């Protein structure tokens, strides 16, 4: 499996950042043994798709309905219409601030798939959950509750993002990443059979150019979901370069 490296711009990015997005696209095509994408604010998707064809553009969330009376929400069909080819769902920032539950995330993932988007479903434990020894239990519960029944067709990735590692500069011990990714892989294979071996499991949380090679070398770490270090070409490129070394 080629590594998948996805930037998550979160609530960052306005018109003046389109040039940086284009620069990231120009950079990404040099790494042909990596799959990459940029998940942008909905307001930028259409213009980003106009300005670069060199990197797939995605959303960061979608509504579980495709249209209707949901003021302020963006549907998967709208993301696709704007040019997106993927979306993140279930990011911990949304699970926490928007009180999203596993069932909501499952419905969003199915809505996104039905709109023709690839989907990254995020899971991850809080620091309190890890300190209490519950990290595996929590994450495997999220995997069981937020992944759809039918994942055939290579549209789904899972991102393991320990909440306490996001935006903090802290990352887990490599052994803990290995243990978690291996447990997620086993859960995927138990549930989906051989198809579960083909689902990418990304690591996210303070991945950067300094730690990417080590993280990406871990068994079952099939790529990364990158926040802060995806906001500029200069910071994002070393992560793609690290991933390229694993590509066939
Ligand atoms: P970070 O964010 O790389 O800034 O820690 C990762 C994420 O939240 O997806």
C-alpha cells in the first residue's frame, strides 16, 4: 500500500492562502509514490480545485443528509459539487465541540460515500482515557461504532489520532502507536475479513517533518493526517518526502 498523507487545514485558510495551496499541489506531484490530499475549509474547496489539479481536495466534515433544512451545514453532495473527492468525518475536535457520537459519524461516512467521496474516519482517546488504561477499549469502541457495514471498494481510511497529541507537539511512544494500529487492523480484519487488510490506518497528532519517517515506518501506519504541519509547503514537503521512501 502506498502511504496516504492528508493535510487537515481546520479553520484556517482564506483567499490569500490559495497561492500556498497551489504551491503544495506543485510540490505534491513530485512525490509520485505517495497519495496525498488537502482537506480545506468548505469556502475554499471550489477555488482550490480551480487553482490546482495536482492534489486532491477534500472537506473536513459533512452533514448526514444530502440536502434540507439544516442551517449552516454542508452536505457531502455539496462538497462533491464543489470539487472535493474526499472528506474527514468524526475528527475529535468535532466529537468534542459538536458532541458527535459514533452513530452520527457512521451516518456521515455513509452519506459521504453515497456522494462519491472517499472518507477518513477519525478515532482517538483522550489523555484521561489513556492514563486510566482505557485507550484500546475506547478506540476499538469508536471503530466498532463509527465504521459502516459495507466498506468494499477502497473508499475508507481510519485515522488514529490520540486527542492529547493533536496540536500539542507531543506524540505517543512508538510502541503505543504500534499496539494501537495493530489492534485496529485486527478489528478491521475480524469485522470485514480480507478487505480489512486493505483499509489504510493513518496516524495523526503532531506529525511533522522530524518524526514522520519514524512514525510511518511502524507496521500498520499507512499514512498520516497532518494539521499544523500541512499549512505550508515548507512544512508539508518533508512529510511527503518521508512517505515517498516507503512507496513502491
Ligand atoms: P496536528 O493536527 O497535526 O496539528 O496535531 C492533526 C489533526 O488534528 O488532524
